[in-house]
C-alpha cells in the first residue's frame, strides 16, 4: 500500500503482498492465476479495445482538528469508512467464455495484478492508519483509494472466427493508496483525495 502524508511529512511507502490487499484478495504466487477450464477453445485470442484506468475513492475517515505545539509529538489513529462498492466482473457473464481467463488476459495486457471476476472489494487492513507528527495545526483526514480497470474485448476461438464473444472486463488492482491530507492545503491532490476533501472538509 502506498501512503502519502500531505502537509505533514514527505513520506511515501509502498508495501507489497497480502497485508495491503483487500481481505478478499489472498496472495498467490506469480503465474498461478488460472488454468482456464471448461472453455470450448482454450487457444483463443483476446483483442482489446480501450483500457480505462481510474483512481477512485474507496474510503475516508472523519476530519479531525489538531494544534500541535513545538516540541510535542502527537500519535493519532484514523479509521476510514467505506464510500464505494466495487465488484470485479465480466459481461456478458453467460456463454462459454471463462471469466477468469478474461481477467488473466487483461493482466497480461496491463502488466498489473487484478482482482478475479466475482470478487468484492473491502478495505481490510487499509481501513486504519496510525501516524505520528510534530508542529502541525489544522484539520486532517485519511483517504484510501484503489485503481480500477475497465476494458472492452472480443474473444476469437480462431483467426478466421466470424462470431467472436464480445464483452467488458471491470476490475481493480489490489494495491491500495492512502493519503493523510490537511483540509485546504495548497497542493495538487490525487483525484481520490480531492473527492474525499469535498466530503469531509468544511
């Protein structure tokens, strides 16, 4: 999980593995995504339309006011509340297309690990952020964001296939991003933090 602390300290940390993924996303070794089963054409080809990548707000804490005097260190805990539901899916869901194979193909296209079809996002361990800071005055909040991916596709069983299966994959990356932000700070914020600021700052 990547965490930024805006207006307090310039620290960004990336944590890999299951500790920052949503609870519904157990870690799996590379290459162990799927052995597609039940497909009528296991050697088919995916052709992709535009891949739309967006950072969206998943949760935000209440805003809290602090007035830290020089020489004093404050330890604080922020807990984010979910604001958005995410469901990884492939449409159309019917037919012979292996939905997990479609997600695996999009992983290869983007080079990013993605949530499997049928999974729902939850904040998990990303819900809580503990911080320590000095010499800070203002109203602070904690925002959690994830990156979603949506792409249209056509799946051809053979190069000469005139009736491909067409649909869309909608999913997200299990790596979450966190920001601890001061209300009204004069900095360019990530899109999710801008949305969060509008929700909790007066």
